[in-house]
């Protein structure tokens, strides 16, 4: 049978690749097929021998690279059955000959289709080795190279940049991982790049940076985001991260008129860690362009990133700042690729000299005034017409009060944190005299006068005026205090403007992820400021409009509330039936625990340290504790004569380290003897880094027991209704922090399972409705409702994703994902 399209050929070859899934990683199996295809395409002779599998003839260009490939491929083939290896290779060989014309006319496309299928099979991990195609293409075309130009690409990955370069240049890529070296080299050959001019070498781009000491017309790189360099292992001079290193060393390796393109994390643009590097770029007039991209455009991390263009022969003193958000659209593609960049339009407009609301010029002097901050959006807000807050507000100076546990200090004080500040533009007064005494953090500031309070982090201001004080009060370090010049601004008007969208837009340009906003930056925000009489007139109109809107919202709430009824789902019979046996189990467990600790341990002192095997983490003492905790919980739940909804509401919420909790939860599950599925925990560490590149562990305000119930129910749902009870069953647990541009950062978990998707037409409402059942394998209609109630209790959001549909990742093995997000807890907020 001959195929009609290259897609059909690719699918047939992919089916062959999947036959060997499990004998070796699927990426290795792909290498075999890509290598064989390339040999046939380039007419490189090879033989299949029983003892060596695959042997190349010696008469071909780039001998060293292909012999390296041969060694790696044969190492993979040895994992396969020798009969299968020979059979599959001959079958692929024969099939190639049958569709030779079709394949060779579209070989580059066939290669990319198979590579893309490999990416999809890896899900979110795919972005670790390669950028989305439109971004790598954009970066490679930002510089127009002359014939015979020399290009250096450290951290080459799959040689994505090299593929998009013109054939009349020479290209040297460096990559550390063997499989990536092979894929990169074969990919260049598939796109007909000359084997004499385009090379990928297996090198550490840091320790073997530019090993030949050449100079280049273009250096282009995508170094690992936030990767810290150890001065004990590398000669890095003053570079702190891989991004610093590429920028610093790259400039030295450029020809006098050379250019450098670096893809860097959003952190690089504003963090203190990289500030000295940014300063050198400005002072030496090397920075030509900064193109900043939004969150969630990359597959393996949620953080924003940017493309920097450095020009060693730059003539003017300006930097082109490009906000690429408007060039990114939501597509109908799968969720892994749901955001698509219009790279052609962006490239066209970047090359134009005309400026717009997306592209502006910033002088080196202005960059210096902004403390060498390269965050693009802040330079659009600088052009806003209005009066800066610095002309209306005066910061109140107050020393930080440090309180240690050993010091004699009042246990409770009048304290104002973020949580106490107002979000209502009409109800913004706070009477300090009426504040109740409360617990406080170890660091705070004392304020002794009326003032305006503004939040200085997390993309919010929450303007609140404290109008009375007799004894003073304390404020959080995340809150700034100001005196207001009432001769220039009406207080009602000021508060109203600080809630306006145009102020929020300026604010989003000044903020970077979780970072604290300095008072200096805060005071650069501008507001529209007519005369006082006009201000008061506008406030009157605003209050009337706001009052009408509040009335409409109240009417709508009453209407909805009247249609709702609380569903109480108590099963008295079940409770009474289980109460006795559970009480007996608890008593038995306590006696068993006492016997082991008080009797058995006398003869075997280390009995509680016994483990099932050396591979297991938990010992007998751990398991006894786990068992007793679970029995206590079941006993308490059954003993209560209240509905589950009330139980959820009764639970206290406290801040806790959710990342480590999830790590421990997964470890405990996979250590169980009856765990017959794969549990893959993936953590997006790039999104969990602070502005200095340090890994942080965010906290959420939640209840540990309920959070465990949440994960237990998600897992139980997958095992009961998703898994097909074969060796392919898998849970993929992805953890990330999402940094939205105008709201608080969110902690997100994606809990995905393989197997059967949710029944067709099974809606989100059906899943979360108490007693809702659907399909042949329906449960008691309680689990989905319980999951949703816990998420709501933690002020989170729940979304159910059919991975087999358009909204999914496009990963063939996944069926259903539960996407759950929670607000990040700020330490200050626990003080009420």
C-alpha cells in the first residue's frame, strides 16, 4: 500500500515507534526511525548485521557525527529483541522505498511531524529542549546576515535556530545531551543544511564556551532560565546565572559589527541578581532591542520571557522596547499550544521605524533613571499624561520594629495588614481607634498619624485612609503609608482614580510577578487631576452611578439566592451502621500500637524502624501513625451529626507549604504496596523562583486534612472511572505558579490521568452537583461535589479538561485533567 500524504507516512512510522514503547524511552525509539529515514534520504549506505545491528559504510561526509549517531542507535537497538530490531529496520527500509518520491519531496516536513509527535508525547516536558517553532523562527530572522556569516549557538537543543537560518551561512551549535545532539544534527540534514557548514557538537556550553576562540557575526542562544552557576565548577567571573554568562561572554566573542540574540526569563529583566549585567549593557551602549512576551506562552513553564538583541556596533543611544502581548492569540489548537504567536506580523513591525502603542524607543538615560530595569511595560506607562502621585503624596518615614520571641512585647497590638485594607472605592475609611488588638508578625512599622495606606505588592493598591488615631498603630511591611496634600486633591476623587483601569494598567507595567513595588515606583503612577471643584463634581456623579450599580447587583443576588436550595445529604443508616465497627477498629488499633511499643519493642528495640525493603521509605512506626490518623478521621466524621458541607466550613485554614505537602503525598502513594500505576510529579521550578533566582515555596491558606481529601478524591476518581487497569495507567501531577499581569499570582495544580475520558456531554455542573450521576460507571454523586466544595473553601477555582478534545494538551496518553488554582498566601495575611 502506498500512502497519499506525508501525514499518513508519519502516522505509520509513529505506530512502529509506539510498538517499542516500554523497551526503551519513546524519545530513543524516535531516534532510530529519524536516523534510518535520514540515511535513506541522504543515500548513505548501511547494513544490518546480527552482531552489530546497524553498520554504516565509511564513504560519506560528516563521518564523525554519523558514527557517533551509529553508536547511540545501536545502544538503543540492543534493548530491543534482536529479531524485532532487524525486522523493523527492514520493514521501515522497504516502506521508505515504496513511498520514496513522496517522502523525499517532503522530508523536512516528515521530520518535523515526527518530532512534534515526540513533543506531544512528553507533554509539558517538551519545552525543556526546544522553543515553539514560531519563536525560534522569529529569533533567527531578527538579524539579516550577509553571505558566509558565522553563527554560534550555545545551548542548541534541537538546533531550532539553525533550521531557520539561510543556507549561505556557517553554523556551530553546542549541546550537552547526546540525544539532542543527534536530533539537532539530523534535523539540519533533513532541512538540507550543508553538512560542511552546519554542525552540532556535543559540548558543555559553559565549560567549553567557544572552545576554538572564534569571533562571530551572530551569537544566538536560549540558556536555561535562572540556572545558577557555581564558581567552583566554572570560570564564570562575575556571571551569576547562565543568562548572565551568555550575555557577558557573547559580547566578547562578537565581531566588531556582530550581534547577539538571547532569550531570557522575565526575572532577568528586573532582578537584583542580574542588575550588574544589565547596567553594563546600557553603559556600553550594547542593548538594541527588548521584546517581552506574556506568561504561559512556553509549554514547560508559566513565566514570561524576553528576547534581547545586542549590537556591538550600535550607533544611537536608544533601545527599542516591544510589548508582544497583542501579537499572541488564543488558538483552537490543544491546550499545550493554545497560545500562538503571530511571528510574521511581529517581525514586520519590529523592523519598521514607526513607533506604536506596542513599540516605543527608550533612551539609555531613561533606562538609567529606571535603575536599569528592562521590564518593557513600565516604559509605556511613563508616557501617560497626568500628575504623578509624588506631587500629591508624601511618604511617612517609620523604622521597622523587630520583635523577637524572647523580647518582652505586648502579645497583641493594633495591626493593619493587607487583609484589613479596603477594596471598595466608596467604603475606604478605616478607624484605627476601633481596631481590635490582634497578633502581629515579627517585623512591622509604627504609624502615629492619619494617612493613606497602599499595598506595595501583588498588582494591587487597595487604597485605604486611616482617619483617626490616638495611640498609634502598626502596619505590615507590605503596606506603605503616605500623607495626602488636600490642597491639591480631593480624597474621594483620589481613591476613585486609584481604582481606575488606567491606573491598574500603569501598575501592571511597574510590577514583576511577586516582587515588591518600591515607593519610588509607586509614586511615579499618574492620575488625571482637574481643579478641586471639578474633582468634587466628578465624585458626586461617580457616587450616584456606583449606588445604582450596587442596587442592581443586590437585586440579582436576591433573585439567585431565592432560587437556590441547600442540599443536605446525610445518610443516618450508614452512619449508625459504621459507628460501632469504626469505634472497635480505633480501639483495636490503639491496643495493637501499645502491644508493639510496650511489649515487642522490649525484645526487638528497633522494631518500629523495620521496613518492607531497602527500597521503601517508610518504616513500621510511620505506617502505624498513618493508620491511626486515618482511623481517627473516619471516627470523627461518622460521629458528627452534621452534613459534609458544614464539616468543610468548620475546618480551620492555616498557611502551609503546598509544594512540599504534594511531594510528600506523592511519595507516600508510590510507596504503597498496592500502587499499580505510575505517579509522575512535575514541578515548574522556573515559576517558583523569586527575583533573585532563589527557589521559593509558596503557601496557600488551606486545611491540611481537607487538602489531602481533595487529592485522595482526585486519585480515587482516576482509579475508579479513568484507569483501564493495565500497565499504562498513569497520574501526571503538574505544579506551577501562574503570574497574571493584573491580579494576584496563583498556585496551580494540574491533576491528569490516563485511560477513559469523562462521559460525553458530562458537564462541569453535573460533576460538582451533589448527587449528580452520569454514565454506566457513575458513583454516588458525592466525590465531585466534595472536591469542588473544598476548592471553594480555599477560595480556589476548578476546571475540568477533556484531554482528548481541542482544549486538551494533545498528549495521546492523557484522558482527563483537573486544573485547580489557589491564591498565594502572603505571610502578613495570617494576622487578622
